[in-house]
C-alpha cells in the first residue's frame, strides 16, 4: 500500500526495480483473481447448467466486442505520452473515456435484440442491456489508474481490484444459489464494475479528474487512438473470435463445455498479457539506444524468464488437462479436458512473441502496432475457420496454430525495427513449444480425439462443426 502514484512527481526508484515490483503485484493480482474465479466457477457449475455458461459466453463475446471495437487507447496513450502526468491531458482523456462508456451502453442496448435473433437465444435480448452497465461504470474510472500503471506503482490498485472482484463473486454466488439462473452471472459482473469504480474513485491517490477538453491533448489522444481502435478490432478476433464462430455452429451446451476448457487453459497467456501490458510500455519508454548494454541485457533476461515461465505453465496444463477437469468438474464437463489440452498446446506457440508488440506502443508507433495486430487476427481467424470446416473443433485449433506460425515473420520485423528482436530467444522457445505441444497431444490423444466431428465428445451442432 506504500507505493502510491504521485501526480506530477516521478518516482525516485529505478525502472527495473519498479518493474520487478509491478510484475509481482500484477502476478499476485492475476493469480488471486483467477483463483477466486476458479473457486466460484466450481460452485457455479454445480448450481447452474452448461447452457447458462454458453449463453453468458455469447454475452461476454458481445461485450468484449463492443469494448474493443471502440477502444481509443486512452490507457496506453497516458502511459507513453510525454504529457501523461499533466492535469489537462488527463482530464481530456477522462472526458473521452466517459463519452465512450455512454455510447457503448447505448450500443449494447441497440444490439441486444438482433444478437438474440442471430444466435437464436432470446435471453440475450434481456441480458445484454443489463450486463453492459459494466461498460458504463468503466467509463467513469479515474485516470489515476493509468497514472499508477505509467509509473509501475501498482500496490494499492492491486488490492482494490481484488476487493472488488471478491465481493462481486460473493454476490454472484448468492444470486446463483437463489435464482439458479444465468442472471446471476450477468449481475455479478455489473456489481464488480460498480464496486471497482467506487473503490478507485474514493481510495486511489493522485489527480482528481474533471470534465475538460483541451484541443492539443484531444488531438494527440485521438491521433494515437485511431490506430489503437483499428488494432482493437483485430484484438477482438484474436481473443474472442473462437467463441463468436463456435457460438453460431456449436450447440449451446457444447459452447459452455468449450468455455470451461478455454477458461482453464488460458490462465498462463492471460497472466503473461497482463504483465506485459502493465510493465513493458514503461520499460521500453525509458530504455532507448542511449540506455546502454546493461539495460539491454536486463530486457533479454526479463524476456527469457517470462517466456520460459509461461511455457512451463502451459506445458503442465496441456499434459494434466484431462486429470484437472476430472478432478474439478462432474461428468457433464468431461470433454473440456481435450479442449484444455489442445488450447494449451496452441498457446505455447503464442507466448514466444508475446513481449514484442508493446515496444511499438512505447515508441508511439500505434500504426505499427495495428499492422501486426491485423496480421495476427487475419492469419489466426482464417486458420480457425478453414480448420473448422474440414476437421471440426480439432481442425479449428490446428488452423489457429498454423496461423500463429505464419505470424512470426511479421512480429519479428516490427521487433527488429524497434531494435528489440531476440532471434536466439525465438528459435529456442519456438522449438521447445512445438516439441512440448506435440508431446501433450500424443499423451492425451484419446481426449483430444473427442474434438473431431462424430466422436461423441459433445461438440455438436450445425454449420459443419
């Protein structure tokens, strides 16, 4: 609680010291939050049916889609800008953020009925307007959050995040026990967002925002944000494209089972993304060519440690996936074990290049960030669709893996342009990821085979999957 972000007063400790503490806080926050969610998930699967998780997965896809399709990159802009500690800049950013939150909620209300018709799930028409209130609350969050991220002073922010998450989960469990309805999942997210807003507003130190529009700040934010907006559209395809596609072609209970397996398998990649998003922009911002060989060596060690740790975690999940699912869930969710194996194997490839794209944002190159995001989204989505048409869910994940391999030259080019590419790191870890992925698929082939059409694994539906 001692590391408070002080407006207009840069921290006195070194960037790598703050990065180490920031990484620890981020990891602690993520592990604790995911632990809370896993515990609640185990209870919820006994209170609700797989269909509830399938419907909520579709609502979540729509919410994430709205969020990413309107992302103007306010947070990264504050983190990388030379004006990131100025009151006028922060107030202008907050004003943009509020306007976006209001527009998002109105858009969700307008999208609810068409989405219900498209997915043939009438409940979505009622769930989406309520669940999207979380987007409205998020728009009012103070920029003190971004100041904390900018200076890697994350202690208080982490604690407040965890408090909001824990209370929201408790409310969700109580509602699930009383209603035995998918409404518990939707309302739990809204309560968490409202609590987070209240806690951050009342307890985060730093500049107190007010509505303001400064033309120069607005111009900088919108120019930077244009490419972030386009990148976020691509980010939607990367993070939610699988569920968006499968939601149309899988049965709703099959989607619910898939979502359980994906939830477990994505722990490491989500942790890695959270850490890199918070610590790498400040590190890259303060380490340029003048930083010297010692700073470069520290970055190399950080990248090796992060990638190696994530691959080890994913390897464990890919080997032990069926056992973990059998231990934690009842027989209705048994097919999630094969999903967990396959997704973990695929994600081992993805983590190899995880640390590169933030270098573009740190240097203000939002256009370069968009180009690599577009390449990643296009290749992975195309691979997913083609694989699904021929080999069902198993083929979709195989196609996604091939897309990730084709993406490597693109991200390597960006990294080389910003002088952060490490060929030794990439070759070593890519070879290791492929070898461990093949091993996991071989060991658990009986479970992975259930993802193939006609196997009886529960992943049935129309449209060729």
